[in-house]
C-alpha cells in the first residue's frame, strides 16, 4: 500500500512508549501530589508543536519484534488500574481521612514518599485536576489500548482484559459494541460514532452516548437470542460488565463517601467525553449507504508521525476500518484516502470550538463530496448538507438540486 521500512532498532519501538511514559508520569504526579497549574498549557502547546514539527510520513513499517508492543499494552493497562487505585486513595483520604488499603504506608516503606503529607489539604482545584488527568490518561488505557485488545478476538484473555480496563470508566460496553456495532454501521445514520454535518461536538456527545449503550444492548440481546437464551441470562456479557461497574462504584461510595463518588463519576464521564472527542473528527460528516462495503473513503485518515506513536496507530484509521484485525503497528497509510487537514491534536482542539471546527471542516466535506463520494453517497451528503445549518454546505446542496432539475444549465 506504499513505501515500507523494515525496522529493527530499539528507537523505533521506544517511540510507541510515549503513552506509557504519560501514564507513568500521571501516576508519579498523583502519588506525589503534584499539579502543573498553568504549566499544563505549556505541555499542551509543546505536544501540538511536536505534531507540526514532525509532520507526515508515507512510510509503512515492518516491525520484527511485535511482542514488544503486546507487552507495552499490558503494562499500560496495569499502570492504568494502579492510577485508578491511587486516585481512589486520594478521594478516600480527602473525604474520609483514611489510608485506603494501607497504600500510603506501603508507598512510604518502598520509596520514602509521604502520600498523606503530599495530599494534606488538597484544594477543589487539585481534585478537579486529578479527576481530569485520570479520566484522560486512564481513559486512554480503556479506550486506546483497550480498543486494540478488544479487536484481538482470537485471544479471549485480551478481550477480557479490555473489558476489565473499562470498569473504572464505566466503559465495559465498548468491547461488545465496537466491532459488531461501529465497524459494521460506520458512516451511516445507525452509527453512534459518526457525527452529522453541522452537529457540534457537544450535541454529538449528548445524542450518541446513550446510543452506544442501546447498540451494545441490542448486540448482546441478539447474541442471547441466537444461543436460545433469555436476554437476562447470566451469559450476557453486558450484564457482567454493568454488575462489575456497579460493584466498583458502590465500593467507591463506601470508602470515600458521596463526594468521592461524585469525583470518581466525573472522571468516568470525562473519559466518555474524551472518547467522543476523538471519534468526532474520525468520521465527521461522512456518508455511506447502509449495507454497502466499507471503503477507504469512509473514515478520515491521518499520516502524522507523532499521532501514530501517541495514539497507538489510531491515526491510521482508514486501514483500521478496512481490516480491524490488523495490529496497530502494522497499520498502513492508504493512498488516495481522505485525510484530515491537521493532526489529531489540532483536530481535537478545534472540535471543542464549533465555529472554528466548521470553518476548518467544511472545505474538507466539499472535497469529499466531489472527489470520493459515490453517486448514492452524494445524494445522502446533499440531504445532510441541506440540514447542516452551515451556509456553504446548504448552498452546495442547492447547487446539486439545481443541476438535477436543470441539467442543461449545469
């Protein structure tokens, strides 16, 4: 599918350990009670600059030691669960004054770090920072690498761990819904991970989050029916996940009170929002006839080097949708697939500001309609343009309608 580089140097593997570095740094910060304050803006700015500076690559990669990546994924999941445990300790200590599981004593014995002193008198701002940090970095484990593990359906342990990683973020449904749901319905009105044209990130979040759960329930109900079982059977995986989530959140309430539950739930909600923030840009505005084959133009691709390392290959989204069984390190650039104008970080930041997002994305959608859409998809796109509320897209729809009605003047 393009240029291929055969890679054996350790450096080429270490680049993908950036997420592992982030979760390790987050764990260190949480244990030591560190908050970045306004320095966080410098961190975000630095990541965006890296995205611009490193640019795009057309190379595909032939990695000779894939076991390194598998070990990295499991290490990330382990550190993610440790991060949630320390976060729960912080909440229990702040709201109940307890040393949950004797964790502070254990940490002091091993590292001479006094967690009780580090978190004495935490402010609400500090707790909010920890909440968003855990929801983002911990959620990345449940979504990003948990997503990769959920596709390893030939390995029951991998899909089980993906679901376990999703428990603290109330995300156990994801491993059930993602493959049989999103990958089948992508870019159609039935897909809960495709944003409509003219739909803001915030409306998209409110519209599709409940649909994720409904789709997961429908998938598992159908599986129970094919097995000849009740949808409430003990073999219903979705009920297993919900029971585990309920047990955890009850335990959170028990050890940290209702205020602790509030912050823990906020972290889970932020993870769901971060997930929608990523999918918003991956499929925004693309149309596909339901039941038709998924083609390269049914997802926005990204060839940015830094994003490929940071997102465990998630930026090469086109190839992922063509074959969900391909491991992230083997994902390839697909020639002649529609691409995002900017990297994922800029795209995500732009998505939070609707006027800026519409300004950047509208030319992309017009190009998609002209260059990639089939005639049937063009009809769907015209209807979407007419409902979008975006003047340039509405005008485009009127032009196409006029060309149909008066072909001699087109």
